[in-house]
C-alpha cells in the first residue's frame, strides 16, 4: 500500500538527533473513490478545483521554467507497503501550502498523496542505503531515497530552506512588536545556519527540476510500482496520459493489439451501441451472460487504441528527420534500444493493468446481467427459476471451495514433507561444513609450517601484498565512512540550528502574548474596580430617589455575589501566595463585601502587572549576593540593606532570615547548643507548668492561611512545641497573645521548628525594646506615644483632623506594633516588612505605620464622623494593594528617621510612663489604706451599738 504507516522500528531516526516539532501533517493517499457514483459534470468540476490547488506538473515537458528560482521537483524512491519495497515516485513541492506532492509519473494529474513540511523534521541516517533520508511528521515517517549523494544533500537542503521560508512568512502575521533592547535580527536565520554548517549543493543536472520529467524514470513501468490501493487514480492518470500522447502524437500506444484480433474488433465495433435487455435461458452458460452494451464499449476502446497505434506509427515514420537515416549509428542505436526497452516495459505494465481491469469489468457485467435477467422476468415462476439457478451456482462454488481446501491440505502435507527433507539436507550440509572446517584447519597448520620454514619466499611475498591490499581497501572504506559522518554531522547541526531558531521564535511569540493578555486582564480588573468604586460612592449619595437607591443596591448585591474564582483567568495568578495566605481579604460583614471585591480586583491587577518583574533584576542581585556563601559568611552591607528593603524573593528569603537571626542570637546559641531540645523535653515531662492559653490560641492562629486553617495541619503541633519551649526559655514573659502569630510566620518561612524558635527569641529578646511583651506592656505604650509625636511631625494635617474628631490612633496601631503587622497587611507586603525588620529593627515598623496613614491620607481627610473613622482605620492596612508605592513612602517620604531619635524619645516617654505608673500605684495604696481604715471604723461602730443594746 502506498499510504500504509511505517512501523517506528524501521522509520525512526537515531534518538539522539531526532526532534519532533510537528503540529499537523497531511500524508495520505486518499483518493476520489466516492466519485464513482457521481455525475460526470460534478466530477469534472472537482477535477478542475483539484488542479487549481495542486501544483501543475502536466506541463513540465514543455521546457525549463522562466522564473528565477527553479521548481523543486524530481524522481525519488519511496518505501511503502507491507513488503517495505521501493517505488519510484515523482515529487514536486508546492510553495503556497508548503506541501510535497507525489505522483507515479511526471505526466499524472492526480497525486497519490502529500507530505506537510511546515511542521516536519528531517533526519540523515547512515546505516541504510546511500541517498536515504527520513521526513518525520506527527502521523508517520516517510522514508525516501535519492539517486546519488549530490541529489540526496540537494533535496535535504532545499526542503530545509523551503520550510524555513514558509515558517518565516507564516509567523509574520502573528508576530508582535519587540522591545527596543531586543532587535529583530537577534536570532540567526535558518538560511544562515544552514549555510554555516553545510555548503549549498548545486542543482544536480538531469536529476532534479523540470528537465528530469522528460527523462525515463527508473522502475516506473514495473507492475510493483503501481498503487494497488488506488486503482481509480491509476486509471484516471493512464487515460489522461493516453489522450495527452494522442494529441501530441509523440509515442506509440501503450496498448499492443495483435493482428489476428483486429478483424474481430472491427466486426464488433459495427454492432449498435444501445441494446435492450436480452432474455437468456437459465441453462445458458455464464460466458453468454455478458450484456452486449458493455461488450461493445470494451470493443470500441480496443478499436480506438488500435487506430491510435497505427496513427502513431505512421506519424513517427513521417516525422523522422532526414539526417538520422543511418540506423547503424551508435548513438541512434543505443537510443532506439533504450526506447524499445522502456516501451516494452510500459506495454507489459499496461497489459497487466488492462487484464486486471477486464476481470473487474467482467465481474461487474456478470452481476449486472443477473440483475437485468431477474428484473426482466415476467412471472414469479421465471424469477424462481433464476433463484434456483443462482442457488445451484452457489452450491457448485461451495463444492469447488471444498475441493480447493482439500487440495490445499494436500499441498500443506507435501510442504511439511519437503521441509523435513530440507532439514535433513541442512543437517548433512552442517556435517559437510564441519568436515570442511577441519580440512581448512589442517591446511592452515600446513601453511603455517610452510611459512615458518621459508620454503616458498615468493608465496610469502604474495600473502603480504594481499594483506596490504586488504588493509588499503579497509582504509579507503574508513575514509569514505568518515566523510559520510562529517556530512551527516554538518546537516544535523544545521537541522538543530533551524529547529532551535523556530523554537525561540515560538517562545518569544508565546511570551509576548502572555504579557499582552496579562496587561489586558489587569486593565480589565482596574476598570472593574473603578466601576465598583463608583457604585459605592453612588450608594452613599443622598441625592438618589428610593427607586434609584434600590436599583443601585441590587446591582451591588449582584456584583458582590459574583465570585472571582468563577471568572476566566488567562494568567495563573493563584488565590493563595507561596506561604498559603489569601491574596485578598474576605470580609464577613455584608456592608464590607463590596470593599473586599474592590480590593481583590486591585490586588489581582497589581499581581498581573508585576508578575514578570519579580524575577528580573532582583533575582539576579540576590543570586549574586547570596550564591556560594553559607549563612555565617554573609556580611552587612548597603547592598544587602537595599535588597532587604526591596523585598527578598521566596527562593532566598529563608536563607537570609537564618543569617539575620544567627547574627543576633549567636552568643546565646553557642552557650546553649542544644537549647531547643532541652526545653522541649521539659515541656514534655512537666506539662502542668505550661500555660494553658497556648492550647487555646492554636486554633485561632492565622485563620486566613491554608496551612493553619485545618486542625489536622502538621504545622499546628510544631507551633505548639515552639511556644512551649519559649515559655520555658523566658519565664518572665512566658506566653502572651500575639506570640503565636510571630512563631507561625517564622515556621512558614523557615520550615524548621528550631529555626522558628530562635527567630521568636531573636525578635522578643534582641530586636524589640525591653518590657514590650510584659503584662503592663510598658514598652509598647511608650512606642505609641513616640508614634504620635512622629505623626505630628510627618503628617500634621492628618493629626489635626484626627484630634478634631477625637480619634486615638493608638487603639488601631498597638496591634500593628505587637504582632508586627501579621493579619493586618497583605502577605506580599507583610514579608517585605519582615525582611527589613529583621535587619534594621523596630524603626521599620514606625516607617510602615506612618506610610500607611500617608498612603490613605486624602481618603481619611474626607471622613468627618468618628465612628466611620474608626471603622475605616480598622480596615486601613488591609486595603493596601500597591506594595511598591507603600515601600517607597516608608523609606523615602518618611526620611529622616534615625534609630537614635527613636531611642531618645522612647526613654523620655518611658520615664513619664514610669512616673505615671508610680503615681497610680501610690493612689492605689492610699485607696487601699483608706479603705481598710473605713472598714475598721465601721467595725468599731457596730461593736458599740451591740454594747448599748446589751
């Protein structure tokens, strides 16, 4: 079969060099068999459409092409069919569709199949016949063979260039404009790559191009070269070739009619062409059952071919040039012999085709005749007789099949007997071979003795020369193999270069499309966020009528009910970040649902726009700063400070945190190397001394994080052990609410219990001020007063507005300072705050707290109700979407903010707080003393009254 898929074991190239790039490939020899029952006019229209799409190969004999680039066409051998035999086919390339059509001959009009080269790859196997190459498509692999090495390389190079040219033209329609720093010629072209690796081979004369169509193709007239799968295409191409030759009067007819058959033909041709249905007796033989009309058509075809043969003979005699009268000329004789041989081969092939078609025609005529007889029968009795006759024929055929089966069994028995005889003969041959081998060994021993004795010096010289000739021959073979491997290597390098170029272009296009989609989706989120903001303001407006207010309320309700998860997301921005935090806060209060939706849209918009920038220069800076060093080798530097303020990538955050924590707790860890294990053991052996509040707060830790929301999470037992160990480490503090959230953040980043424990120790005992987590929270109260002083300096207008509304910001900010913004800021901003906090200390918390008020200053100034102000300030930190803007405000707009200033002001407020606390304690003592004295007086009064009564 022409279009039978080849098995992978025979068609696949070496795995080290084969790259399958393909998308689609059309490689079938599907024919127009459905046109058998179609009208002639419809069939002619379809043929016209096929010729308009397919390459024109019928006029290749008319001369060379006038176009500057020669047409890629020629004869190649194609391996196909169940026997994997080679069949010669005429291949021609179509520029517009980048397809390689193949025909049986160059004069055929309908192709047997086509190969899609737009997504195909080529390979150059060596351990096969010379000139063989593979074209791989997703559906199958085509194995082709060129006549010689030059044609082999020429076809491969031209197919490569055609594929690259088509892909270049095809991708222009989908390419996007590149940035200024990435020019269009940054990637080497496929043509340059091919020329660099392998020099361009010139067109082989007579083997490729339109001139090759005029030469006889080897093996095209063989019966095995026909496409048995597509007899209709073979018949159409044959009839077209006959009519084309008749019009040009060039060659003799391909059908040969004997002279004795011509009278019969002429007699039969005189019969009428339209004959009615004939009534034949049921006892008539089958040979007389052929309809006369079909027989007449067959005789007319044979008569026409005979006349065509005679005309071509006479025309050939007339058109013979006068200067070639000498038949004995060597060139003329060889040409005539070659032409005679090709014509004989063609006649044989056409005769076999005609005989095959005659058999098919006879079977069809017999079936038609039977149907005509059955329909022409007048009564039921005649039809019954016809059915009985058919039944008798079927019985005869079954008997014949039984006899053939019996004969087949007899032949099988004879074959088995012959196989046994052959096996016996093979055993005899083996015995003879053993005897011959023994004789050869004796001869070799005698030859060795003869050589050692030096009896025949001339024979010894002859053996030496023969060995030298063998070595020389092997050396030449190795040189040829080396040359072939070099050519193969160069071609495969060019193929890899072209495929790499195509892959790079596809990757660039995909990246551009992803960026464009992210930009469009971010713009859509921004527009939707603005739309929701307008709805929110419209809802708060007092100029609306009740009907309008109700309509706005319904619209807001519908918008809030739409979940972002149900929307189609073109970019994979997850609802959770790398540490399991939700990227948008889900408010439970119904009035704040709209605010939650607006915030979610803003967060998604910023994530989409900044998604590609997170792994750019920052990753390179972190890799350069941290690569190749252990944690203890890192040193503080302005570069590290800038990187930490910008925010560390997730890949480097855990390592940097370990360095920052070890820097602060180095002395304590060296003094107690196994401190964490010892404290865990104490907690296990003395559970009654562990604060019960730890167990109560475990289920309330980071409810918005998916790693702590489930009761069965493995991080919850780790968090419990870390908090218990810290309560033994610092009995003065023990455990206070808020430490659970600090330890949870450390566990999420460091992923280690002991590292999380030392992180909690470093924050509470080394970074935060003294008395920050005591029962009276003196240190935290002092920082709240320092923060109010800084707000008066940095944000005087906002401070005046809050004081006018009698709003105490410390009710909001005290939680920020105690838990370092955990559960307050979005996670992507929270970890940036912690990166800088672990390096610079408490002043980072002051910077970000001031930046939050600066970020929303204009919105706060528009609110003139204290209750609404408190509600807005409670949600202030969760409404921040642009982390870069907040970071810029914290480290640029809030300058200067030195640590020395904070320490000085904290010490002043600490003295005031201690004085106030001391005064309060004195008041409490005086109150207690006065209260005790009053009780004693009351007791004395009660006693005197009892005495008077007595």
